[in-house]
């Protein structure tokens, strides 16, 4: 794993996302609710998923991918709508 990657500010927040996502997927808990052994499992899985994502994003194919701004705006609008539906006006986590 690229430990130096996690120490960089942006990558650290991306790694934190992997931790939270895996905690929710594996145990339906946020990080503060995990028991020590659950947290260790989450960390192992998060390291693997972060490493895999890093490798994919550093690939030649990913570097040559260009998303038109209009398509990005549309995707963000869909996500914002989904968040309003899921959280029912409550503030989303994060």
C-alpha cells in the first residue's frame, strides 16, 4: 500500500471516506460506534480498497478520461436529489 499517499491531505480525506464506507457496509455503524476488532477489520478492508482505487486512478486509461462539465453537473444534481430523498431534509453525514 502507498502509505505515503495516505499522509497527503487530499488522500487522507479519501482514505477516511474508505474507512467510513467500509464501516457502514460491513457493520452498519459509523467509525465511532465500532468495537476494536470491528475497526481493525474495517482498516484492513479500507487499505485494500484505497490501494485498488489508487491504482485504477493512476492508470493510463484513467488519466486519459475526460468528463464533460455538463455531464458532471447532471450527475451532481442526481446525487443531490438522492440525498434529499434518503435524508428527508436532514443534513447528510459528512
